[in-house]
C-alpha cells in the first residue's frame, strides 16, 4: 500500500464502464468541484476502449485534466495500488463489484454508494465508505480524506486485512463445497 502525505498529488481512480448508471457523470462533476476548490487531484478514468472518444469529448472542456486509460486485466492492480481512492458511485443495478473488490485487495480504499452488493464489500470507516449518490457527499468525503490522509492510510492498511476474505481461491472453495 502507498502511504499518502498531505500535499502529495492525489490520484482519484474511476475503474468502471462509462455509462450513466455506473456514476461516470457524478465522478466528473465531483472532480471538477474538487479542482475548483483548489485540490491538487489527478483523476484517472480506467474505461473501456470503445468509450475513449466519448470520454475525450466529455472532458475536453473541463478545468481539471483527466488521464484516460484502458488497462489490461494484468495491469489494473498496479493502478489501484497507486491510487489515493477508488470510486464506485453506482446509481442502480450493481451486483458484487469486481472494481471494489480489486481495489480493496490492492490496498486502495473505495468510496461507493449503497447499491447492490457494494455494502457487502465496503465496511464504513474501515476500508472505505458508503455514501448517498450525491456529488456533494463525494466531494465532502474526498476533501476530508485529502485534508486528513491518516484516515485514508488507516483504511488502506485495513484493506490488507480483507485480502484473504476476498481471495478468489477462497471463493472457489466455497462454491465447490456448495456444489
């Protein structure tokens, strides 16, 4: 895990499909507000290749500068480990989010909404937080964590404690025992 200090550039990771119900618009609006408040953030959009042009068109007039990438499966854990926070701001229709699990297993706390199985992955104030679907809620929580990186760092350490619980080998064994 990476320990952050106040003043370090803050990498905010959105590792999701670029569709409305996955919270893409909310993430962009949150980043724009944080940037306007003077926070030194570096938003990273880890999105599907097919959405690249659409993403460029959306962020081209934004004040904040976005990095748009299309990581392969074997590259995503490095992105999580380099991020300050991961965002899973789902509006509706979410099962158990692979993005949230990967983030937590990589030591990166996640800010999520209370949709679908997200509440089964994120333990509030332990490995992230569950927020209402609101730009203001995400701005306030992110700003607090930037101002007090020791909270984020504690969450990151706690993420390590959950790696075994989310381990794919453990899940496979559970499924096989049921079958």
